[in-house]
C-alpha cells in the first residue's frame, strides 16, 4: 500500500473535472489553490471539452497524460467513479481523492455499491482513496491545498476533519487568531483512509506538534489505541459531531457514520488522554491556547480590567473555567498603586484600573510589568474593551491597548492573554478587529471572553500535567484532572 | 419619602463638579448626555471656578441656584459629600446621585462613616440617595441619561445594575443587537435606593416590559417576594456577580456587598420565577431573545446551513441548548428538494443547502417560505456564515443572506433567527458586521452561535410556560422546566 507521504507530497496531480469556466466551483476548491499555494509538482487538468485551463494544458482523460500521476483528484458525478478508479490504477496512481458526493452517505444501495466498488478496485491495486464527499488533502510543505482560508505561512497544527465545512470554518477562525497549519485533510465518508490513518500519520509528522480532529464516528477499531499513543506525545484536540439525537440523525445523511453513545465515546477519549471540545468555537479556543502557549503556564491568573463589575464577572468566569484568581501580594499591589488613582480602582486581583491606566499603552504596560514580578501570578488576562462612545471619541485607544500587549509579550516572561469581544456597535467592532489583528500579529493569544480563555488554558495545563502518564480507568472512579465536556454537554 | 418618578422625571438637575475643561470625564458621563439625550427640564452646572459650562450658566454652589432642584448629581470627592447632602436638603432636592467612589466599598471606616452620614441626613429629610460609586439614572422618556451607548430611540427593556461598567457593556452590546431601553440605573453601593426598589418600580412601569438585573448582592429582605411578584408579570433576567471565590472577593472591594452562596441564591431566584444568566454574554443573549420574540414561539427548530458538518454541530448545539430539531415532514422536504441540487445536500433537518441556495436571497427565502408551511417547525435558525475567501470573491453574498432574512421576518409567520459570528478574517468580520446591521435593522434577532440562540429561546419558552404559576419549593426535588445556571456554573 502507498504511504501517506506519497499522497501528501505527490510529484504530480491530475484534477479530473477541472473546468474552462471562469467561476467553476471545482476550480475554486480543487485547481486554483494548487496554483495559489505553489504546488511543487506537475498539475494536469482533465476535461475532454477543454484544451487549456488556467494556463495549463488540459487532457481529455487520465490515460492521455504523458507522465506518471501520483494523486488524482476527481469531481465527476458518482456514476463515473468506477471508470476513473480503473484509469487511476492503470496510470499507477498512489491516491484517488473523490470530491463528489452521492455515495454511501445517501443511504441508498446504488451509492453504497459505487463506493464499495471503487474501494475494492483501489485496495487490489494498493492505491489509497480519500473520501468520497470531501475537500481532501492540504499540505503547506508540498503546496497541495484545498482550504482557501489556510494561511500560506506554515505552522505546527494539523487537522483531520470528516466535514469540509467544519475544516473551512475552523481554519478560517483559527488562522485569524494566529494559528498556522502544517497539514489538513477533509476525509468525508472515510471509505478507505480514515481518522485513524491520519491521526497515526500526524503523530509521526515532524512538522506537526498539535492535532485537531473533527469526527462524526470512528471507522477503525485501532482508533483508541492510536489515540492513546499519539496523545502521550502531542496534544490531540477532538470535536465530536452527532452527540445529540438530532445531530446523530444529521450525521447519518452527512457522512453515514455510526455515531455511538456520547458518554462512552468521551470516557474512552479521556482515558486515551485526548482533549475534548464542546463546540466548534471551543475547538478554535483550544487550538489558540495550545498553539500559543508553551508549558508550564500555571493557573494563577491576574485579571486586568476597567470597571469593577466587569472584574467581578471576569473572576467568576476564570474560576468557572478552571483557573484560580489569587489575591496579589503586597509588593505588587504597592507598585501598581503607585501610579493608579486611589479612589474607584482596585490593586487587588482583579486589577480594576482607571481609563488613564487601562486604556493607555505606557501605564497598561507598567501594570503588566508589575504583575510579571509578582510571585503569585502565572498569567495575565487583559480586557481589551472600550465602550462604543469612547471608541468614537478616541479611536486611538485601541492601538494603545494592543501596543501594551505586544510589548508585554515581547519583553516580559509573564504569559499575557487578550480578551477582545465583538459585542459593541459596528464602529467598536471594527476597532476590535484592528486590536485583534495587532495582538495576533505580535503573537498574543486572544479570546472572545474570559471563560473561553480560562477554559482553554486550564485544559492546556491539564494536558501537560498528564500527557504520557497512564490514566486510570473510569470504572474505578472519576478521572483526576483530565477534563472532557461535562455529561450534559454531550 | 420622594417616589422614584420624582427622580426619573425631575424638572431640574444640578451637576456638582461639572467642568469647564473640554475633556472632562465628569462632563462626558454626567453633563453632556443630558444635552445629547434632550433632558426636558433645567440643567444647572455647579462649579465655583466657572461661569459657563457647555453653554449653560454655572453656579458657585447648589445654594446659589435660583429655582428649585429636584435631582442633584455630584462628582466631588467623598469628603465633601456630607456638606453637599446638607445643601441638597436645604434646596429641597428629591434625589442625590453620588457618582464618586471612596465610601463603604473601600472597606475603611472613614468611607463607611461618610456614607452612613449622608444616608442619615437624606432619610431624615425624605430625600433618596442613588449610589455612591455609580453612573446613576437613565430614563429615555425624560432625557436623563448617563449611559452614552443607549440608543435615543426608546424601547421596553429596563436595566438595574450594581456595576456601571456592566451596564455600559450590556447596553452597548444589546443595543447593537436591536434591544431598546426604557430606563436604566447603575446604583453602585446601594446605600439607600437598592435593587429591590428599582425592581419594584420597573415592575409597575408601563414603559417597561422586560427587566434585566446585574446584582452583586441583595440589600433588602423584600427582594425575593418582590421578585416573585414582578416575575409573574414581566420577565426578570438576572446576572449575579461574585458567584466564585475570587469573584466574591472582588465584590467586596467593588460594591462591598455580601455575596451569599451561589446555590442558595439561584434556588431562590428560580423559585421566584426569574431567568438566570450564566455570564454577561448570556444576559445579552437572553435580552435579545426576550426582546424580539412574542409568545408562543415553541421549540421545534429548523436549521438552515451550508455544510453538512456545520449542520451536525448546529443540531448538537440546539439540542444542548434545550430545543428540538425534528425531522421535516415529507411535503416540506419535497418542496425544498424541488429547487435544491440532489447530491451533497440534505432536505432533512438540518437543511444542508448548496451555495446557490443558502447564499442567494431568492432561494434562501424559498427555503424559509417552505419551512413556514411545515406543521413540524416553530422557528428557523439560519447560519449567516460565508468563508472568508468567498467573501473576498463575492462580498454581495452578505446582502443576499440579510435580505432573505429581512423578507422572511416581514412576510412569514415563522420565527427566523440569524446565527452570525465574527470568527473569520478581518474582511469577513467586517461583512459580518454589515449582515448584523441589516438583520437587526429589519427586526431579526441575531446570535453569535446556535447554542446561545437555542438557550435563549429555550428559557423564553420556559418563562412563558411558567410565568405566574406557583413554583414548587426546591426542597421537594428538582424544579420542572425552570432553568437557572447549572450547579457547576455558579
């Protein structure tokens, strides 16, 4: 059988169903990104009705291509797929990615038959199948890419997702928050290559240090043993689809997976040392945390806000998320108190400052520098929020806060985290976007609320406390310090 | 004692500590809004070092003002407050709003003494005190306002908040999502007028149909009986600060309230029929739901998305939030199927459409019109999401989605809800802002994710099922259908 390196790093790719039309959806997803992401090998469009597509010579069929073809990407309707698979085998292709839907996920016998026929043909010839019903492979090191919102700059997170739409939204959202990727795969029905194959491969991939999975079901009974093995070496963040009755029904018409009972699934995942996400937003928050932090971080959190009530709720949210918000030591309080107005503020924790401190680059940095020297503080979370009317009066406030965060990240050993929501007026949201961009550009992790930040950091800490250590069976009681979604979230 | 009408609708207001400086914070919060929100009565700035402030004649002291003064707003330091209170009494003022901090919330005896002295003076004279340590009163019908992000257009939600910063962020965020206000009060330390007084008043206020509270503690032992009485007539949404250890400590330096145990607090609130919020975002989501919907809504939710995996997670999120996502009836599926591509889509529930259906105004409206005729559907939630690269290629997609939502809201009896997150790239977030504005402008409720939307609608339904009915004591078991934050969220 061909290995996964052969298909993530093919020396040539054919795109069957590429089109000469300007607005072709197939080109948008499957052909154009090969050009934009700088695919390193040969690209062969295949279409009997075109001579040239996007400046590349087009071939009437796979068999007309002069050289060898390592990977075939096919967007033709399901009924053509057995013939295409035959041609792939004849050309000695190592992988066939089937973009098209209309196979086993339809629940109909014809779709199931077509899928089984293609897989049987491929397995006989030692060719791997990706899909059907998915966007397939992305690998920044080879320039193979079907996820248009993945930054071209590479990074250490690899994703495998049964759903292409989830992969698109995930990569888009995580990239906006500073995460960079090594590889991704959307594997749809997982007829041949499945979650376990990709997890195993990512586990050994030197370009990958964090793995994110979106699964609707497990196809391979090696999954939990591979997961345990990989999770002991690299964090594996998992979002499970179909944990509700309606979600489970939706899965059956989406990828046709057997969903399994949520509770059993999560107990097994936790035992294997994986990190469980409760929602797509939560998976993004986990990715942002695991991507930006290096252990140890610790859980003693200083909160920096303008507004006492916001500090109270931030403290509630941090504790609910699993972190501690300890009182500050006297020396740190004294330092902060030396430049903070004495009335209507607090130097305890939360640090509740005046606008002249919290919204100004110099004084905000001084607060963070004071927290950096505190023996009681591991990380500082700063509320990057300014009311809409203040934005309108002083839009430069936004740059001040982001500048202080960037400088703190650069100069201090304290971990700094920005809390930046988009809840205000359109003008405020636009300046929030600028704050986010500046912070993210400087390497500062940013979350949309304190609870999301705390809960990401908490699970990061837990993972690094427990990684690689044997985890007791759930049969003998509650697992210590390894957290999945709570029962009612499943 | 003066009634609350006297201070929400004063015929004259004095602002002690108004300033001739252009960038005065006191003016920004306390004086300028009186002008901008069109206060109907006389405005008297008081400052011994100015003759004119913002075009108004300024007076050296309260006693120099020629006419009567109903409400005095004071921003002077705490030590001056007993003298000011004396002068208020001499002028026959009905209310004194103390903006300044430095009283009992400091935990120090001098601050406590000053607060007690002022309150004693006021009570002797029948004058009410608002604060200290707060932004005070806002009332759109009288033009009294200190919350600069409150829209001038009035509406039916009244807020009372112990924290001014929470009130600012809440009104800003809720206003952006279409909520309009009748009144608001930030009452800080609640030395005289407290949560119970304002709740009672809002309960009788004909301009108020929904009440939102942020409390750090309860000052008045009438609270739960007043709450039960008001909640039977109008929804009361409550966010509690200081539910964690660190949050409780923060409360003591913020407003000096006794926080009480979270579990006991919430059990009593639930028994009284209030609606509990778990976070500030959640309070905003509740406000958006209760503001936009009229009962009955029902819980049978149709989900409309582009992307099977996003549909699966949306279904999980809706069920987790307390709604049901039932299979669609055959007739509705057939109608939707008549204009949906047959492969790679689903007419079940979630409706998983192609870009040509979900991202285009005409076809998206046709989906919603089909759902409107379904006997199985109470409301439809539509994912207003387009990947960043698609935004870049076709920014007009955003207008298409918003147009379909606006038309559905106008023409159909189906409840339509938009799900619009700001998770994508800066360009996508900017177009998301436009979608939000268009939907909100058309009266469509919009939430940032399916779980938040579902959980808001679920509690709306529960409130209207249970309002005014006797709720059994928690001592005899779990309360049916009345939901507060789960235990671990307290």
